[in-house]
């Protein structure tokens, strides 16, 4: 039997031809109607256009019903659908895990602060002291092995690690992270360490989203959106604050997103807040009243009106300045002690345990609640609620101070110490709740103090809330988040006006005084650029024509998708420019279009029919900074460069690798400049060391001078390291430093080169050496 007779006819080409004829016919009708300038012609044109539009919609719906599998495959190829779908999924999962974390923390606090504390706590003063010190010590000892060996990335609040993962590891967060964070932070919070649950819940949400994103093989911007969605959803569920949760994810993480990329984040936060509300309705959350309510259910704040603060605008302005100063001190002090703890010569396993011990010692100085537990233990929401309610009856019973003003000041200071000792030593927990505690006490302190003035009576609840929001807004440099979230947490949006005023003032003050926020300072200390916005000012001085690739692989307008498939098999690019016979740019075709054509069985169509006809383009005189902004928002990762908008001739293409090449060029120039400074510095240091040895021959045994041939002028980094660690360290021990011989020009060179060796240290040693010489002369 002849095989040709059994061969099934291929109708794909016939379908394409038929579709072409229909398309040409439709275009001809539309053109004729468009050329008719009469009102009747215009109405006919609009009617025909609408008819064709709805006809296509109806056709697409029918195709979707007939081929559901094919439709789903096409939907999952669409980047907006997959990110939106997964955002809703991670919103649900984050809400459930936030609920689980709240329950676990609640049970841990019952175990530690009720059962264990009651077991240790006796009738004597000594037993009470032992109990207060022991509880956080045991909690930190239980979590220390996890933080040291199993998941070191779960130390601290977790938000800096999320920023690092998004910016430097393509949003990769290890599978173990959310689960270890869940366990360790629950124990820390329940065991009385001065930590909050918001930082951990964000890392849990982000970690779970990263796992889901990797399961669906996402990467790049899609992965970033899903991870930020999970983080925002976790915050939204914790505070019943969907808008604030979405803003938190965007503002805290310093990301730059399109409007269509913000929608999935908002949907995730909204979904999470709804799930949290449902759990409240069914009494499934700790201390639930059976209905959703604001995080701070304070009657005085709910009833606050314009009259509550409009006459006190000047005091609100002053409060913003005061809160900004508190935020600056909080951030500086926290990172100063954190850096100090990191340099302690102590085993990493023992460092968190020492933090638990110090937290317990601070607890001995703190006022206590009715159970005998220090108010500085845990997140401190009981104290925050009491201050916001302006109801100190619970605190008055155990207040060791005669004045509420003094009590609030002491609480703020002790909470700052306890938080720094708890988190600065590496224990797992957030700094969100402690920052709210410190801010609330600061606002209450401010309003109570001002009320001592004649004829001044402030609304203490409103000012306490303003302090709470402003300190956090300044410390985190996230004013918009805190303005919206504070209004949502109290359920009164009338407070937006004073919140905007105080948070903005605090933020502006911190913006000028602090280079980094309390979340990003640790990353900056590691030498990491913490902005995730993408474009940099560094690229503004380069033009597109300086970095573009001029040899471009193009495809002709009439190439079929089948032929394009053969081309893709031999290349590794994602997108290809389409040109006509004259070389004029017509559009761009990508591998995503190829996948859709394969699914829809339209491989006989041309690349022009399936491609993007009006993509974003660049011109040679545009800056690389602009190119990077457009690449950041492009799904293709490659942008074509045209000679001019009129001619539209293709002259090149710019990809992410071209931008990186530009950055590498700038980096090489910086290194060359630094190398020249290092060379001059090293030569000066060698001369100083030789001079020092000449005057003090006994140093020769301790200091090994490295000599080089004159023709070898390359100064390596290990030479500087050797000089700093060996020469300087040894000469300091002998009370003498060769750097005393530095001239003013050499000192200036050191300062400009930004080396670790600072002039301040030189001056201190110079004074020390001068006093030693004076003592020697007196002895002689």
C-alpha cells in the first residue's frame, strides 16, 4: 500500500490562509468605514469594531470550554496570571502559618511564663529573681543550637535576610528557613525574650513563597513578586491590615515595581486578611472575641475626632522631632551593641544564651505585671494597650515610681536595652513590636510632660499612637507603611492627618541623620548594596551606543514559526528582532510566543503575526540608566536600538549582560584608581616601618619588612593586610608606632583612600607614645 495515500492531510496551512483572508477582509471593511467622515460612517465603524471585539471574546470562551487543558497551559504561560494566581495561594498559606505561629507562641508563653515560671517562682524574693533570670536563659539555650548549626539565617528579625535573598540570591530562601524560624521565634517570644512576632512571620511568609515559586520554576521578577506577596500577606494577617501589609512589603524591601506588579501583592494581602478575619469569627485565634477587630482595639482612639488634635498641631510637630531623635538613638544604639556582640571572643553557640541572660538581668530592673513578670518581656502588647488607653491602673499597682512620666521613660529605656540584648546577640525574633513599645512609651512620656505646662491638656491616647508610629517610621524609613497601618490597626482613619505630620517629620529627620534603616544597616555593614530598585545613578553617564551589541541576529517578517523553532534550537536567546526586506524594524518575537504557537497548533503562522509589533525600543543617545529601567520592566530581557523614531532602522540590541558589562567597566576603573592609591600608601608605610626599625632596633625581631624589586610596582592587598596586622599591631604593643612620622600629605592620603586605618587612631597612639617618652625622660 502506498504510504502517500495513508498520509493524513495537514489542514494547518489551510486554516492560516483562511484566517489571513478573513483578517484582510476585516481590515478592508474597517478602512472603508474609517475613511467615511460622516457621523453615520463613524457610528457604523464603532459598531463594526465592537461587534468584532465581542465576537472574538465569545470565540475565545468557546475555545476555552472545548479545550480546558489547552487553556490552562496558555494561562500558566502568561506571567500576569501565574504571579496573580500564586499570590492568592501564598496569601492563604501565609495567613494559615501566621495563625499557627500565633498559636505556637501563645502556647510557648503559657508553658514558660505560667507553668515554668510558677514552678520556679516561690514565696521568697530570691526565687522570684531566679525565675526572672532563668526563663529567658532557658528559652535562648533551647534555640541556640538551631541558630548556630541548622539555620544561621534565622538569627535576628529575618527581614534583612529576606532583603538579601531577594537582591542577591534570586529570592532563594532555603526550605528549612520558615520552619526553623517558626519554632525558634515561638520559643524566644514565649520565653520572655524582648522580641516581636512580625519580623519572624515575614521571613516565614517569604520562605514559604520561595518554596512555592521554585516548585513552579519561577525566577527573576516573577519570583520576586511572589516572595514579596507572601511577606506582605503575613503582615496583613498578623495586624488585620491588608493595605498596610502590601505597603510594608514594597516600602521596607526598597523595591521598584510596575502598577501591574503591585496588584498581586495587594491581592495576597487582602486574601490573607480575609482568612485571618474568618479565623477570628470562628474563635480559632488566641483571645478571639468572635469577630474581626483592629489590632489596637482602643476606645479612645476609635472615638477620636478632628477636635482631638487640631488645636495641638504645633505639639504634634514637636512630637515628630522628638520621635525622630528617639528613632535615631534606637537605631544607632541597637547596631552599635550588635557590632560589639559580634566581636566578642565567645563561641557562637553561647552568644544567644548570653543574650538571654542579659535580658533576664534587665528584667530584674523592670516594673512587673500582676503575675510578677517584667513588662520588658515579650512583645509588650499589654503595656502598649495600657498606654494607648491612657489607663495605668494595672501599672499603678506595681509601679515602683511615683510618677507615670518617670515610669514611661524607664520602660522605654529598659525595653531598648532588653531588645538589643535579645536580638543583637542573635536570638530569633522581630524588632517591630519592641519599636512600637518604645515609640508608644515615648509618645506617652511626651504628652504627659507637655500636660504639666499651664493650660495644656493633650489627648494622651492620640499622642501615644503618634509616638508609636513615628518612631517606627523613622527607624525603618517607611513612613507610608506606618501611616496607613496605624490607621488600620486602630480602625480610625480620621487619625491619618496627625499620622502624616508626625511620621513625615520623623522620617525626614532620620533620612538626614541615618544612612541606612534599622533593617538594612546590618547588610550595609557587610558591604552589600541594599536597594532593590534596580537602576543606579552610576549608569547615567554612559550612553546606549557605548554598550549595545551591534551584531544582531534578526528574523525576516515572513518566517514561519516552524522555521523559527529550528532557529531557536541552535541559539540561546529569548527574543529576536523582526525586520522586513528593507531592514526596517517590524517587531520582536520571543520563545514565549513560540510556546503558545505550539500549544495552539499555529506553527504555520509567520513570526510577524505571532510577535509583538510595537515593543519598547531604545535610541543610541539614551542613557544606560534609562535602558536598565526599561529592561527591569521588560519580560524579554532584550531591547532593540533604532537609529531614530522616523527611520526605525535597527542598529543594535541591549541586554542585561550589556548593562553588566558597563558596570564591570566602571568597576575596573574604580579598582585601577584604588590600586594607585594603595601603591602610594604601601610605599609610604614601608618607609615608615623602616624608619621605625632604624630608631627602635628591637622591633626588627617582631616586624618582618617586605622588600620588592623596583620594577615590581604592583601592590597586592595581602601586603597591606600584613602591614596592618603585623607591623601596626606589634608596634602598638611596644607603645610606639611608626605612623607618627606621617606627614600631613600622607595623612590626607590615608583619609581620602578610605582605609581601615583612621587618623583618629593615629592621634590617640601619638598621645600615648608622647606620654611614654615623657615618662622615660623623667626617669632618666
